[in-house]
């Protein structure tokens, strides 16, 4: 399994070489600075500000939470300036301000709602038969805004999908869709495939699976064998993001023409557009206008 | 008379050498109107059993720019594949370059027969990201429900109308569109536009109902009900229609679940799954309505479900009218950091910002002007995270998966369009049947290519 290395620092890269060790003692293995007697947890924003938004080596931010410790929010990037103007013309005096973009932290038990039940049942379901264990398969559990997100290791996805569909305590019969998200700043896990599952049997329970793959190895196993409804959705995700779903019966482009170069929904693919002249003034194309992201 | 060409092993639409090589496998006929008889004779003279017919994307019976690739053995379809993408407009990509409020203007154009649903799905997801789901004013939710249910009737009417037209029944089409026009006229009065409204916004709806709107809706309901009944009399017991639709496009419950089919297709198997009941949103749990099902699993059952659902929708609309009269505004969230400051009003030169508002920002308060300018040009920030809210659209489960990175624009907005998913059933519904049944089966899915291709 690949531990998600959220930041861009070299230390988290080295930690990915030895995931088991890094996981077992909560980051001390990955610690490269001699400050081993530091308190284990820090307030995330303080840490982020000290390090300019990048996670410190001492705190791999995206590992499964040890019981009893408060997990850190996940830094997925940083924002510069006071207003985030795309043209960089921040004259407020706060132009050098750097603040991290924090995604919701991993959840600690109890998750609340039906989420604990689902997690327990999945742990049991993965326990028997398959050689995939829950600890290997589920890298991180996020409960945010009343939704459960399981970050699943890509090689474990088919087993997890099968368990989710077939286990009587889970019975997620329907995969309502696959969506992709591109995070170019997340080294090693740039491309995410997001699956939404629905269990009708258990009264419309919904969970989300999130699977990531690095940009230079864009492979995720297909779940079409388990959920035939994912067929076109995976084709769309391949078309738009370039994620290759291994084992898909016919992974071809679906929305773009067959001979189209590139994958349009990736962040490095330009929106395109031409400047428009209107009453003497020129309006630039949408992606070149000033924006505040 | 349009041109009609036949070529010995030459495909005039071939774009590459490999395409031409493919064409060398068999003879390619290009039919674009004209003398079909000679074409058929010529095709028959080759003595080839296997014919691949490319139906669409420009074909009056494929429900829009849908391309059906049918492999035929005589008149029997042995293999059916759907080719989509001819109406891909990059709406999801474009939304990443506009503010959250402007995103509504894009997504309303996806499935153009259910614009209000597209808007609501996006807004509910955005509101969940913002954490303001509980703070949406009640009147705004009631208006959303009223608009959605009217829109559901309009969408089902088009489904039946175009379905009838594709089977050759133009009266069905004219009645369907005539009744839908009443709904569009209500929409025009309330939102200013017949389609592509951008009326539902994150935080509520853009403006309150104009004077007279409730009366107009109340007056229209009996007329629409009468029109639906007329259509029902024309269709439901019609022997020709039954001959065309009964046992056509059959998909049972197992198939529906495996293929993720929702909406009338799933309910025609007798399974009463409706997001309005199972995961209520916009206060649907407080309305009195029934989930309509049929038990035939075929195109005829879907037709019955659509009829029954229209009557249920009108029942809900009547309930919303009663509530609207006793529920005063506002129709937009009180939070001034989210709600646009503009108050629209109708002036002598058309719709625009109200004079009171102009007076305030231009004459009285510089801060109001700055606030207005910043909120409209820059937009509001949405806390980082992701959300998915499903709603029950006329075609099935419609959901928006939205991701925010804390900025003023969506980091990613993906729509789970029911038509996109449901079109996967074309092969299951059509293979083994007659070519004429393909038309009926596709019409019973009711795909709208604007939503499929986005």
C-alpha cells in the first residue's frame, strides 16, 4: 500500500518507502529532525504557518489516526495573499501571506450515525476470505458534513467493492457514479476517483470511496465486474482525467471524440477561449480574467 | 431530393487511413434521404447477413443527438451500442472558472428539460458545503418544491410527447407540448425565462414570486390536469400504443440495480425507490404524496408511472400554494456574506436592480457599494471539502458532487446525471428485439442528451 504523502517535502517521500514502520509508531520513524522529544501533536494551523503550509516531517498528515489522538486536517495546498487574486496584484499589504488549504481531518471513533456500523461490517467482511485486511485497504476515514468517505488503497478497491456489495450487513447495491478530481499539488496521489455507493436495503445509506493514484502511474482497478453501472462512469473518468481503469471491458473515450488529445478536466488542461471585443473594449477569455480562487 | 451515394468500399466520412481499412471489410452505404428502395435492393443484392446500421446522431427518432450503433440480422437487433458525446459542452470544466453563484447558470443548461432540478441539485450540494442547509428560508424551500414539481410535469410531458412522436403519433406530441407550454408560461412569469432559469441560487432563490404568480399557478393546475387526462385517454388503453410498448424494453429489478437505473425505469419494476421519500430534502417529508409504481418492467409500465407521477406532482403543487400563502418571505438566506445584495425589480426599461438599492449603493453607503461589488465579482468563499446531495429528478437520481478548495469557485463540480447512467441500459433493453422496438425502448428511458453529455 502507498501511504498518502500529502505534502511536497522529501521527508514524506522517504516515509512512503516504509509504510508499515511509519504507520506503526505514528511518525517517529519518519522524523528526520533531532527534535524527537517534541509533543506529538501540534495545532495544525500553527504548524502550517511555521512551515509555510507544508506538513512537517514529524507529522505525516495523512496517515490513519492512532486511537485517542486528534488527527490533523489534511493540507492540500496553500493560498497566497489576502484575496487570492489570480493576477498577483494584491495591494493590501498582505500579498506575502501564505495560508494552507485544509481538508477535513481523519475521523476518530466513534464516527457517529451508521458510519461505525459500516466500518465494523467492512472490517469483518474483509477479514474472511480475502487476503486484503481492513487496515491495508482503508487508509483513512473521513466524516465530514454528515458524509462518510473511505480512502481506499487502489489495489484493495475490487475487494472492498465486493465486500460492500455482497456482505449482508453492508449491501451497497448501487454504485451511483464515479467522479474524478485532480489535485496536481498532491505529489504521489494527484488523481482521485470518487465512487458514491448507495445501500437501499439498509434504508438509503450512502458512503463515498476515494481512491487515488499518482500522475505517472495512472492505474486504478476497475469495479465494473462488481458494479456494472460504473461502466460509463469509469469511461468518462478515463476520458476526462486519464485514469486507466484496469480490467474495464472497453475503456474508450465516451464524451470527447476518439482521436482527442489530452484529458480536459485535468487542472493542467486549459479551458481555452478567445478574447471578445465589445464596444471597443476587449474581454479576455474566462480563464485569463482576474479571479479570486 | 437530397443526394444519395453508395460507394464500393469507400466511407466518405472516414477520417483516417485505418477508418478506410475498416470500411474495406464491407460495403458502406451512406443514406441521406432519397430513394430508399434502390438502396435496400442494392444492400440485399450483396447477400450479406450482417448489417451494421448507424442510427443517428442526426435522426428524428433517437431523442436528440444520440447515436445508436445497431447490428442487425434481418430486422432483429443482435447488438446495440449507444454512442454519446455529440452534445458535450464542457459545462463541468466551465463551472471551475466561475463563481459558485454563476455555476447555476451553467448547470441549468445540462438537462434542458429539467433545469430547476439541475439548479437545485447543485445548490443543495453547495449549501451542504457551506453548512447552511438548515438556514435556508422556508419560503425558498417551498418555492423550490413548487418549481421542481411543475418542472417534473413538464419533463414527463415532453417524455410522453416525444415518445409518441417517435412512434408516429403527432397528436400526442402536440397535446404534450401544448400542456407543457402552460408550465413554461408560469416559469416565464416567475423567473423571466422559459428555460435555463438560473432561478435557484445557493442560499435560496433569486427573487420572490411576482404578484399574481400564485393565482396563475392555481388557475393552470386544473387545465394541466385536464390536458394530462386527455393524453391519458388517448394513450393508456390505446391498442396500437399497447402493441408497441407492452413487453418492450424489458429490464427487471435485478437489471435495474446492477445497471444503477433509477427513476421511472426502476419504479416500473414495482420497486418504490424515490429519493424524495428515502432521503427527503427541501422539506419533502412534510408533503402528502405517494410513490407511483407499475409492475410490468417495460416501456408501457414506465408510461403509466409517468402519468401517475404527474398527478402526484400536481397534488404537491397544490399543497405548496396553500403554504406559500401562509409563509411570508424572505426567499434568500439572511447571511449577507452569501446572499446577493441586489434586489431586482421591474422598471420602465426592463428588469434591473431596484431603484432603492441603486440609491443606497450610489448615494448613501460606500460600504454597501463595496460589499455589492465584492460579492458579485469575487463571490463568496466555500469551506474546503466535498459534498454529494442526491435529488429525485424526473429521470431518476440526480446528484452533484462538488469539491471546494476554500476558494470562490468550485474546485470540481461533477453531475451524476440520471440519463447518462440510464442510457447504459440500451443494450439490455434492445438486444434480441426488433429494430422498431429500439425507438420505443430509448424513448422509455427518456434520455436528454444535454444532460448525458454535459
